[in-house]
């Protein structure tokens, strides 16, 4: 494998961006998937598969491992069945360099029950 070392990237119109922004400031993995029934990836980057652990609980498996397990994740979800439903998201603490488990709970009652949202989006930054 070859390595190119530079400090700045430039477009043909001379717009520039520091390489450090590209390397350290962009998502290292993301996925848009169907969370109901048989989970299915719609689109993804650096995600090899999704495991449906339980109702509202999933594991994202990375195609290329993260450099360490101290990455950040951003999770969103929606479901046309319930309309504009607020969701509660959380990491289950099972983050590794090769996968991350998290839960999504619908919050349409006082006690958030487990729920499988129709559309899930998860992005990882490292």
C-alpha cells in the first residue's frame, strides 16, 4: 500500500481543506437501516452487517475496525406508524473496535417501552 503525505487538499476551483479535517473530522462509519421485522441495510459506509439483538436493540458490525473503542456515535430514528415520536437512544456499553451495540426506545408513554423504529440512522466518529 502506498502512502501520500500532504497537509492540504485542493479542488480544481482552488477550494482547500486541511487533511487533518478529512482524516479526523469525518465519519468513520454510518448506516441507514430498516429496524423492523428482518433488519436490512439501506445504505452504509464501513458497516458490514447489523445484528438484531432484541426488540429495539441492535449491533452494528464494522467492515474495517476502528482504531480504538473510544469513538462517538450519533443515533436517530423515525417511524411512520407513530408519527413524530420522540426516541431515547443509548449505547449498551458493548463498544469494541469491530462492533457497537445500542438501544432505541420509543417515548410515547410515561415508561418508554422497547420499540423497533422503521428507519434508523447511526454515524460513528473516531
